[in-house]
C-alpha cells in the first residue's frame, strides 16, 4: 500500500498535505489496495503451452469437456487418481462475475454463449426478433460464473420419478447423500442469511394465504416460503472452477478450446479421444485411455454428440454427418419459463444516485452491503393453486426502486426484451416503486429439441423450446396470476398501498386488463427462460426409445463415453437446477471411482 500513496498524492499535492491530508491519502490507498487484492484472485492455470505442440504424443486417462458447474467438480475429483485433461471453450471470467449484485452484467459478454431460441409465433413475442435469449456460461465455471447462485435441491418426488423410469440409484434417498456431500464441501450448513426488511413483508403476506415459512436449514422446494441459500462466500460468488479445481499435477486445463467432436471408432464403437480447435485455429486430436466425459451442458453436450455421429440418424444425414449411433440426442428438452407481474407500492425511503458510490466503497473494503447480495431475488415461494402437496409454481421476487437507473434496464436489455417493452416498464417505474413477482412453471408439459444448424462445430445450434405447445402450461401460469391477485390484496400489501399495475404493451391493447385473454397475450409476450434447460441426453433404460444414456450415464451403444451434466435429467426438477447438477456430478464421480476400484479419500 505504501507504493500507492505517492501516486494518489501526485494528483493534487496540496489536498493531501498535513495530518488530515495524510489520513485521506491513506484511506484512498486502502480502497485501491483492497480492490487490487480482489481482482488478483487467481484462476486455475492454462496448460496450452504443455499441450498444443505435443497433442499427438499425449493421451489422458480422462478427458472432461466443459469446465462448468459439473465439469469442474468431475475433473478435480478424478485428478486425484488419474491424469485428466479439462477442455473449456471460454477463458477466465472477469470482475463482474465475482460480484453477486452484478449477475445481469455477465449476460451478452464473452463469458456468455448467448444462445437464441427459434421464433415460433406463440412465445417470446415481446423479445427481440421473437427469440428468447438463453444465457449459458462460456468460461471457467460455466454457468456457475453468470447465474443467480441459488441453491435449491428440488422436491423429493422429482427424483423418485427418475428412479421409477428404471434409473436405479437415482431416487431421492440416493441423491440426498450427494446433496449432503455438496453442502458439506461448500459449507452451506454454516450459511449466513442477509437481513432485508422485504423478507418479512413477503413472508407475512404469504402467511395470510396459508403459505407458511419452510425451515431455514432445509434446501428442499416444498410448499411454503424460504430465503434461499446462495453459492457465495465472504461477499463473493462461489465459482465452481475456483471451488473444486486444485493444483493437482494430474490435471491439465486447455482454455479457449472448442471441441469439434468426440472421435469414435465406427466399427467397434469405442471412444478414441476428441478433436479440438484452439485459438490459433489449429485442429488437433487428443487421445483418451479410459473415458471422455461430456459436461458441456444441455445445449453444448447434444451438439457435440451429434457432430460426433451420435444422434437422430435422419437429422445427421441431412447435415452430412456419418451416423454412428442412432439415438434421440437433443430431444426431451425442458426448461423453466417465468414472467413478471408488477405491483406498485407507496414510496419508502428514496435511494439517492450518489448512494451507489458508497455501496461500491463498502463492498470493496468490507465485501458487505447491497453489492454482496442479489437483493430479494433469493426469497422464494413455492405454491400449487390446485392445493396439491407438490408445488407447480415457484415465485421469484424483485424490488425495483422508483426511477431506477441501474438494474432494471440492464436486466431487461440483457434478457432481450424489445425496446417498446423496456420503455413501457421504465415509464411505469418513473412514477412508482415496483415489486416484481415472477411466477415460474416448475413442471412444464411442453418439450422441445436442440438440433444442428449445420456440420460446422462453431455454428450455434438450433433451439426449439416449444413453450406452450401443451396448452396446460399456459393455463397453469394464468392460474398463478390469480394467486398473485389474492396476494396483493392481503392486509400486508394493502398497508403498502400495493396495486396490480398494467404494463402498457402495444401488443395486447385489444384485451381488457386482468382478463384471461389479456394474460394469455401478456404471458406469450413477456415470459422468458429462467436459464434451466435440461433433458437433451435423457437418462433411461436402453429399452426406452427416448433415452440417450443409461443410469451409469454411459452413452447407449458406445464404450468409454459418459455424460455428466443437466442434459441427463429425465424430467426437470421443480427448482433452480444448479444444486441438482452438482449432485449429479458428485454421484458420477462416485460411480467412476467404484468402477475402476480405487479408494476415494473424500
């Protein structure tokens, strides 16, 4: 810090003279030093210099594709016993990824694949080009570097339904052991909840409707309200690449490396290795001895499988790809979709624009304050308007201060809403503080697909989520609106003069506000993804014509090829998907350890 002070005082020496000036110079230097220490946090090293010129001579016991939520965990665990190569299409995420409150700033950056869905004329209508933006992490840590950090394990019935399909060992009783392991390793049992007065307000309002608080220590998504645990520590994001990847001599990491395909012997159906393209354009083959493990996510994994000749035979032939194994890769796509309902409330204490500077200073020096959290987005409610014991709607929450100039427009722009939608919400916010309630459909009946655009590995795939293809999905979301109407009429919200407000969308003017026809139109325009695509390499028995991998996560009909990520989920879980993805990764490592008969010290 002593080296910083001369640079600070050089700006205007007279202002830093005397005892008071020295004190201010020391304070400024302390802020700069704290920020430098924050930025200097190391990322796992890139092993390019050890690999690129020697690729043909190298082989590894395991090659893991994707350094994301699952891949980082898998690569780290396996490297304790074997040589492992971890391949990541992106690089190291930037400073914004570390700060919890800046989660929306990570979208539309180099850290984001920035996928787009195909327009279908019935959904995503209020988004640019009528295409929903699917942000997925393209960097060390994958989507754990850009997501909302919410840790929820889902409902036990989700996993029991997986086991009922013949997936032995994947019921809730089995998975709970791996959730416990994840939570122990992340120290979530010692989680400190942030105090926010809106938590109490929300909790009291839901209580009036009989939706009661869930035990704080529970991570399950059961009927009730809860403050969700976040993957944060000391005010910073817990990125999986930093949590799990160690300095093991057995682990090499190749960053900015695009996996073009898995190399499979067409006759024996044995996996040989991978074909990789690095930043200088060089294409090389790297061989594997035991397994290639795909952890590229629910979009990347099916794309790589199909480029490798594993997928729907007719589709591959159309794209001029030699079909090796005919499997329904890319099918069974499921995703959570949500939309905002806005309540206006009476003015509380205004936040002056200059307060943001104070919040930054507070965060840099102490890692506390508003920038160390995600506001009230970690407050959840799980409901079922049909009085079933299993929730079918999850409500996310957001508080937007009057005339907000920081969060609202960034969020809506990066989400991909059309300019007229953003202007309509901003116009309302200019006059009112807003509470956003976001009903989320937990178990959609509609299913989509991921297809190849062509046989070029650098092309983005075609994503068809088929939102609302099953009319029951839209019906359930309209039912959730009626629940919100009851919520805003509770005494708790009445005390804030809360009103259900209409966003003046130019697309739905023909319908009277708060009618079913209005909400049908509104939801089709405003609903978008919660970034939870799953299921595109479905786990199931070989006899299941819709499955891609078995309950050991091995690809049907291919040796030495395994999938470990959210794409293996047979059905989407009724909560945010990160916790489940981590549990899948932990279980996969356990299976591999047992298969090769080594002792794991964890």
